[in-house]
C-alpha cells in the first residue's frame, strides 16, 4: 500500500449470496478505490466485475447520485424537479401525510421496499415508521421468492434454516436446483463449489457457467421440476435409497407422495422433462450415495406451480433421510435468526398492531390504479423497472392525486414519478451490519466515505420524518449505535462493532451449525409436514404432485428472465460501462428456434405476450434449449424510454404465496 493510503474494511450488502469483504482505500491525494478484501474468506480479494465497475463508477459519482432532496415541478414521469432543503421537504411530506392519514386512514398509505441494500438497519428500520402509521406494505418477497418460502415454511416450519456451507467437506454430492451461482454468487461458485471436491449436479434449463462445469447437468424443460423430482424419487426407491425409519419418525404425509411414485418412473420423467433417463438415474445414484447437499435456488420457483416445484424438490433429502447430519440438508436462504438477528425488532413488528393486509407485487399496479391508495413510498427498490404489469403500473404512478415519495441513490424511472425524491446515502457512507444469506456470518458495514451531498441513510431519513410528524414512540428514534450493539450482543456475547470492524466478518456461531440435528422441526406436529391442509388453505394442493407444464405450442417460447452477470437487478444499469456489457435489450434463442422463425442473429425482433410487446435484439446461443427464450432481468428503464421485459408480464402468480411466476411467460418472437 502506498504511504499515506488509508484503508477501511467493510462489506457489500447487496442482494447477493456472497456478502464480499471490501477495502475502501483513500490515498494521500484523496483518490478512492474500492476493491475486495484479500483477507476475506468468501471474496479473497476480488469483487464481482459489476460491483468493481459500479463502486468505482456511478455509485460514487456525485453527478450521477442524488445529493439533495428534490420536489417535483414537472408532470409525473417527466422527471423535472427542483432542489429543496431537508427541512422543507420533510415538513411538507409530514403535512401531506398527516392530512391523508386523518382523512383516509393509515391503510391509504402504501409502501414498497426490497433489497437495494440488505444492511440490517437500512433494510429494516424504515418499516418501524410505516408500522407506526398503520401503512400498508407491498409484501417484498412476492416479487422474488415468496412461493419457496410459503412451501418450505409449511413443510419444515422454517424456510430460513439451511445447511451450513462450512459442512461442505462432509458432502459427496452437491445438487444445485434452479440457482445460477456463476452469476448470482460468483465467489461461492468459484471457491466454495469448485474446491468442494463433491460431485456437482445442476438442474436448470439453461446451460450457464455453473451447469457447464458440473459433473451432471439435468437440462430440464422449464416448469417440469416436480416431474423430475418424482422421477428421481422413483429411481431412488428402486435403489433402496429411502430412509424408512426417518420417514416414519420425522415426517407426516409421505404416503400421499408414494402413491404417485409407481407412475413416475425415470422413463416417464424423461419424456416429460426432456432429461435423458440415464442422467436421471445417475443423479439419483449420486444423490443417494451422498452425503448430499441440496441448494434450492430462487429462480426456479418463479413459475405457475413454483410452490409445488419447491415442495417436490425438497422431498429428496426428506425421503433419503439426508437431514441433520454433516454434509446433508437443504438450503434456500439462510436467515439471520440463527445468528441472533431479530427481524421483528429491527422492523418494529410490535408497532404494527393489527396492520392492514399486505399487497402482492403482482397486484401492485391494480392496487395503485384505485384511488383508495392516496400515498406511496418506495425505498430500496425500483418498481417501475422490476415489478410486473409495467405499463399499468406506470399509468397508475402517473395519477396526479397519488402523493409519492421515493428514496434512492439515483433518479430512477420510479423516482421520475415522485412528488419528493429523497437522497439516500450509500452503504459506503454509514455504519450498519450485514448478515449473509448463504454463510453463517455477520459482517461490519463500516462508514468509509462521507455521504454524497446531503444524502442520508434510510434510517436517519425516517427518524427525521417521525420527528416532523411528532411521532414519539422510542423505537422510531433509536440510534444505530444502540441497534448495532444489541444485535451484536445477541449474535455473540461481548462482540463489539469495533472488533467486528477489525475482522470485517465473523463466523456466527463459531462452530458449524447442523440444522435439525435433534430431528425436531418447528412445525405444529414437530415433524416435516409433507402433506397437510395448511397447503390447501394457502391455495396449494394437499400433497406435492407430479404436475408439470406442457411444452409451449409451436409458435410460442417460454421466456426466462433470470439474473445475468452484469446487473444487480436494475442497479448499475445507469453505469455506462456496466450497461454496455449487460446487453439488456438482447434476447437469446437456440439456432433451431431462430431458423424456424427465419430470424437472423443481430436482427431486431418483436417479443410479445397478450400483456404487451417489446422490440429487442436477437442473439443465437447454444446455452438455451429449444422452446425457450432467455433475456436477463431488469435493464435500467426511464419511463419516457418505454419498457423492459416486465412489460410482458401481466403479474402471473404462482400457486403459493401470491408470488411471481415470471418464468412461466409464453412469448412470440417475430422479425420487425
Ligand atoms: N449478478 C446478479 N446477481 C444477483 C442478482 C442479479 O440480478 N444479478 N439478483 C439477486 C437476487 S434479487 C436474487 S433473488 C438472487 C437469485 O439467484 P438464483 O437463486 O441463482 O436465481 P436466478 O438467477 O433468478 O435463477 C436461477 C436459475 O433458475 C433457472 N430457472 C428458470 N426457470 C426454471 C425452471 O422451470 N426450473 C429450473 N430448475 N430452473 C429454472 C434459470 O435458468 C436460472 O439459471 O440473485 C441475486 N444475485
Ligand atoms: N423479469 C424479471 N423481473 C424480475 C426478476 C426476474 O428474475 N425477472 N427478479 C425479481 C427479483 S428476484 C427481485 S429481488 C426484484 C428486485 O427488484 P428491485 O427491488 O427493484 O431491485 P433493484 O433494481 O436493485 O432496486 C434497488 C434500488 O435500491 C436503490 N438502493 C440501493 N441502496 C439503497 C439504500 O441504501 N437506500 C435506498 N433508499 N435505496 C437504495 C438502488 O439504487 C436501486 O434503485 O426484481 C424482480 N423482477
Ligand atoms: S454483489 Fe455479490 S459478488 Fe458483487 S461485490 Fe457484492 S457481494 Fe460480492
Ligand atoms: Mo430477488
């Protein structure tokens, strides 16, 4: 390090499995560089390419960042604003909000948020304010992973207590079902997976980089996951791989699964899924041999029967009793609860009393179109880009009688509609905590830079707004120092922020966790509830079923729009160096599908659903099977430029959790 250079250790809090350790270096001339922390276990000195560019680009660029509160002077969506002081902005917001609540009640205020930052305080504290005023929440997970949570939490009693990646040394097989770590967990992919020594099986319609290097890639037709799972179960039974003792002692309802198995032979599953029968048998053999870890991704449950697909895939460890021992188990997302994180406390759950029912993201556009919603707050997300029913949503956001406040780092397409845009400080600019959703760890997010302009952390914005509204519940004014200290004490007695900052990341608990080692499950019965009325009441079927989607007709393709390498949802789409690489306007199909339609690579095509259409650039790719079109999610969108892929999605729902089924869209593609 050059003399006079200062380095501050911190953590990337974006929505990513990795939670990389970072160094923010400031040299003697004041020049700042953001890099990976060489001493960090996960990232080992490198950040992903997108963050490397963005954190040394648009993320710190005062010309790109919002530096002052803005008040709208133009029409909604036009993006014309004038700067105002924090005092003036907060006073007027408090006044407008006060009147709306008085006349129409707290439930006429809607707030939508997600994981712009996953920092524990910045990601949760604002909910205290909304709970206190009785506002209505747009259920955040419904745009992402709710079907999976709804399935696993009913089955196991929790969806956030997954295998501990530290136990990988004990695993003989790792099965990755519907996740793409090569893009969404790049360091986990490169180090944890590659160094595991395990047999790796990937279940995914796309031949992505993790699939390409796996020992076995089960390239199923999208929407046939449950059929594949049942085919695997049939093969496993034939191999004598069922753990009958475990099934009897620890589960309820397996008979409803077993009664379907005679029919779901590997040969049948091969016909339905498009995966070779031999590969299904090989995967079953490797899984049974084990010990096996099953990583259930978030991508594959975004389909019509996503909840059922999740329940079916999760039967593999259940039927084989590969739970509660090192090197076994399943992981969806690891919640911070096992590290002492109390999300109810962070988000002020106690303040909610009997709050109004949350709204699904799938119903957001329709909800906003009605005049009973009078005010909208958006923070930590960019709904104009990421949410479905895009055209209807943009129309609803244009309602002149809807009072909108948006808090972001940037003037996003969503912010263009706001009456007030409030500048958020970035995670580099304040202290907070990060709890990885893959590893059992807790990390310091340490202030490394001064905020851009007058930007403030989310939590400080809501403390000030609470003050402006004369709301005096102590939780609304609690300091970050107090929350950090309490959270760390719960994570590990005696752990201070100072010592965590020195280490960057701390493994919590110190010893690897073996979930369900005691064979007790936090369900009502204490067992794994494979089949139950609770699923029926939630809109699903009693037991998981070997159902599947038929292949698309000859003129349509199934559109998958998962994460790509270059964007973090819509974030960084406004960084020119990132946008150029992200190729957000490209749609990929197989050479056969292009040929069948007479489409030339590089040509402009119209992609349509009954909900809308979009002009994109066609590319031919060997990674995409016949019957499928691939586009990456969420290129940056300014409303005046029109639309992105979410204009094609009318807000399809999955079977459980009112959650997104964005990967079930059928599209037509024709030359323009
Ligand atoms: N680079 C990057 N990283 C990210 C994000 C990003 O936008 N960019 N987003 C973050 C967020 S918000 C999330 S939720 C996570 C998600 O990260 P992951 O859990 O990895 O999920 P996705 O990448 O959405 O989708 C994973 C895979 O699901 C596959 N898939 C689609 N349909 C089916 C199906 O019917 N069956 C099966 N078996 N597979 C299917 C897709 O082909 C894709 O390869 O990533 C996070 N990390
Ligand atoms: N077609 C299609 N659509 C999808 C998906 C898909 O797979 N396909 N994936 C879905 C999924 S999994 C998800 S999670 C959603 C994600 O959708 P969004 O939640 O909209 O995600 P981002 O686009 O990253 O928006 C995050 C915003 O938060 C801002 N931000 C960052 N840090 C802070 C902060 O500290 N404070 C504040 N106030 N703002 C901050 C960023 O600048 C950015 O504008 O998209 C969903 N949409
Ligand atoms: S987004 Fe993920 S891979 Fe990229 S720097 Fe952040 S934690 Fe690391
Ligand atoms: Mo997500």
